[in-house]
C-alpha cells in the first residue's frame, strides 16, 4: 500500500492538472506541490522537469494549444553587401534552432536550444527528378462482371440476406444436420 506522503504528492500533482485554464489555482497548487517536494527532499524525474512542464513566471501548467504555444525559431544568416552583389554558389551551414514555449497566461517565453542538423536536408534522400512518374493502370471490368451486378441480382441478394430468410435457412440447415446424424434424439426415440 502507498504511504500517505506518496498519496499526498500524487493528489497535489493531480490538482495541478485539473485546472489548467485557471492560472491562479494552478499556480497555487504548483507552489504547494513544490513545497511538499522540498520538505521531503524529492527530485522530480526529467519528464516532470519544472522548465518543461511549468511556466517559470506564473507557475502555470504548460498544455500546448490551451495555455501554451510552441514554435521553432531559426537564426537568420547575415549577408554582407559584398555577398549580395556576387552570385556565388553558397555552401550549406547549419543554423541554430531554438524551441520557444510561450505561456499564453503571462506571455513569458522559455527558450530551449535544439541540435543542429549534421547534413544538408536538401541533399538527404533520392533525387525526385530521377524517379519515374507514377501512372495508374487498371483493366476495365469484363462484360460478365457487369451482368452479374444487374438490378435483379442485387434485389435477390437483398431478399436472401433478409433476417427472416436467414433464420429460415438456419432452421433448414439444422434439420438437415439432424437427419444426417446417426444418433437418435429423445424426440425421435419417443416417436418410434
């Protein structure tokens, strides 16, 4: 069984998630949660890291689309006036990428650096020009297939699949199975 301390921590963590739109309640519950962790000398795992899960300014819970906006920003390459005049084939250089969390409650921005790509994304993969274009090929239906799908045939199928007809077919099959079986049933024994 779980101790009362663990239950208390889980309950306070659940309270934080129960009111994400109300920033005041979320920040109060978050502060209580942090106080409990400090008193017990507990460290949160990486998935629950404060920077990733909670706003540093208002202590609100980050939920993408509800109270948090995520975007990736690239650094801009600087062009000198000499480079603009010359038309030279540029060498690819990886740019810095940053993941930015924007809290929609207080507009505070948290910035995380992302890894730089090692290779030029345009050079990875197969050239599209070398591939053959896709051409859809199919054979037209034969005349026999067209005849099979006539209106009369469809009406017969509907009639055949009617519930009453299905039950009657099942009864007939059961009766045929009884006739085929060598063992006598109690009813047949009493009749003879």
